[in-house]
């Protein structure tokens, strides 16, 4: 007679506590045996001895970890300064103009045919007296954007808008050269600048202009928001990254009277603050940060207004995002080499000089990450055989300073912006940290080129006028060829995947979650770079052969 399965199940359920007890406390197996054998068995205690190989491996490893931890501690400091000086922020101008000044709005573009009409429509809808406004469309385009932009400008000019079309036959100086050329013929004492993918609200000029009633104010920056934040996982993570910059970095530096930078768009300059600093210069890829520091060294004060939002389009493709990040990484290192000696010789306070070093050299962390990547697995093996207590004693503080600070930094920024929904940020933290790791190869190349003085063209970030989830892009028009970098990223990701297998074969389970971030990061950036857009090419019957803009820096994007 067969046993009743229900009665049998009840019997097993009744013996479940006994079963779990035996599994855990069994003498030769179970978790208790594993934990005892790995971390409580003193048989081989104190048998490990340092040798030259281990020292040669661990000294550079810990040197890199300490430097990364120092930059991580600085993130905590920015959060502290943000809250400490919170009362210093006043969104209202202390005084107002009795008569509004003349403003020139500059719109530098380069092969932006998909967003140009949206841009001009938004600019011409801005509220400001027409007799005190001038709009310059500064076009360096080499494709049909020239015709599209010229026609749109003619149409709006015919409707009475004070807009002019200025086209250069060469890209000398790139964006900085275009802004400088426009400044030479500009009529305004105040200069507002918007990139092609921005859509400023109608009241933007009127809300910003009165802050220049204070004669010492040289520049006012407003906060970027995101038209296509919810388009994809990538754009959601990009939005969190930028929010951290615009909330905590800008907020902390502005409130504590440290130097901070104009972000190249969604800001307004006093013309004299530009000329006093030596004007727009194009020897770096971040001409905005370069000019910002030179202007503040010359004595001009900057304001940051996070309450005034200016929506913009986030890159929707990994290749475009990597191009943008590499340009910023290289440009900031170029700016640090150029500007930091001037800052050190200046009379600005010491704390301002220290903060400038942190700000302008932060991207040195990418080459350091390459070193750490190369040393991580062998160092992990050596550290494991040294003992778990030593690993916790040294590694946990370094991890808290370097890695945990990233999570804290971005969670705080989201809590400030979205007090009701900020908890969702925790869902995106793993991919955010993985994406930062995945950018290491591309950004390291950018940083090393800056350190060795290798020049490269200003590679603009493609824009496609895509805002809603599922909306089809016209990305094929400006999609770039892919070279070696994605394959390097995939290879490094595979290396860490094999390392995870090794950790499991040696019962070192606790390091696996950390290594998973490296696998996900490198595979995510590599696969997205290789596969994004392939289906569109297959549907269209072949690859895009229209190279209307030159292949951008860096390799692989």
C-alpha cells in the first residue's frame, strides 16, 4: 500500500527543524563545517610569510586603493558641504534691473538636423523684449543640416524673431571657435548659450537675467533635466549620474564659495567676464571648464541656480555616451594641466585650490582602475591566504571610502530631487556602478592621451530627438564605426567571469558579488557598443555608409 503523500509531506514538514539542524551542525558537511574550516580552523594559522613577490603585488594594489579611497572620501565631503551651507542658497536675485539689458543667445550646432527645429522653436518662444534680444545660430555643419537650419532661421526671421544664421566654412577651434566667432559680432552684454539638444522653458531668460544686476556676477548656470530619462535603462542611469553632478557637486561648490564650472550650455555669461579671462580658447576639449576657471581666477563670481531647470536629451546609444564621457574625461585632464599651475600661483584661498585639484583630476581614477583591474585577482588570492581578518581589517575601510561613497553620493542626490520616489535609486545602483567600471577602457585612453599631449578633434555627442520609450530613433545617420575597444571590454569581462569560477572552486564566496560588478560592467558596455543598432541595419538591408561627420575620438566609439 502506497503512503498518503499528504501525510508523508506533513511528516517531512514536522521533521524540518531537525533536518536543518543536522545540515548545519553535521560534523563533516554543511555551513557550520564550511565556516569553521575556512575561518575558524587554526591549524595553518600564522604559517603565511611575506615574500618579495607578494610585496611587489600588494604595495601598488594598496597604493591605488588608497588613492581611490581619498577621492571617495571627497565625495562624502561634498555631501557634507552641500548640507552644511544649505542656507547660503537664495533662488531669488538680491536686486533687479530697472531696465532689462541686451541679451545675445548663441546656439552652436554641428550636424544636428534632427533637433534643430525643436531648438529654434523653443528659443524663439522665450519671453524677452524683442528689441533687446539677438539669437545667433552658429552652424559649423558639413551635411544637410546647413540647408535645414538656414530654412528654419529664414522662416522664423520672417515672423519677426531677431534670429540670424552664421555658418563657418571650417571648424577651427570647434565649439569654442564658433562661440568666439559669434561673440565678435554679438550685440549683447549678456550671452546665453544652449546646445542643440536643449529645450529651455519660455521664462528662462527672465528668471536668470536679474541675477546679473549684481555687478560682480560673471556667469549663471542652471540645472540640466532630462527629456528622455525613461527611454531606456541606459538613459535612467545617465540621468542619475548627471543629477549627482548637478545636485551635490555644483551645489556643494557653489554654496561653499569654491570654484565650479559652466557646463557648456544652459547658462548665461557676462561678456566682460569672458573677455577678462582671455576669451574662448580651444586647446582643451572642455573649453567651458577652462574658461570658467580662468574667469573666476580673474575675480568674477559665479552663481548656480538648481531651481531653474533646462531639459535636454540624453545619449540613447552606448557609443554616443562613451564618446561624451571620453571627451569630458580628456578635457578635464587637459584643463587641469593648463589651469592648476595658474591657480597655485594665484591668491585664491587654499581650500579653493584643494577643491580645484579634486575636481579637475578626478578622472585620473580611470587609469588607476586599470591598474587595480590588472592586480585585483592575484591580490585577492594572496589576501585570501593571508587570512580573513586581515582582509576585513584593511579592505572594508577602503571599500567603504572608495566604493560605498559612490552609492551614498547618488542616493543623496536622488533624495534631494525626488523625496517621494528616491528609494527606487537602490534598484539602479548596481548597474550604475557597473557602468562606471565599464567605462574604464575608453576613459583611460582619453586620460592617457591628455597626459601625453595627444590632440584630438572635438567629438560632438549625436542627438536624435528621441524622448519617449519605444520611439524609433534616426541613429543610423550619425552612428560611428566600431573598432577594438568593445572587444577589449568583453575580454576583460570574461577574465572576471573566470575569476568568479575560481573563487567558487576555492570556497571564497564572499568576493564573488564584487567581481560580478566587473563582469556586468565590461560586458554591458562592450555588448551594447557592438549590438546596439545592428537590428536596424539588418532591417534596412545593410550598414550605413553615410559618414557625414568625421570618425570621433576615442577608438571604439
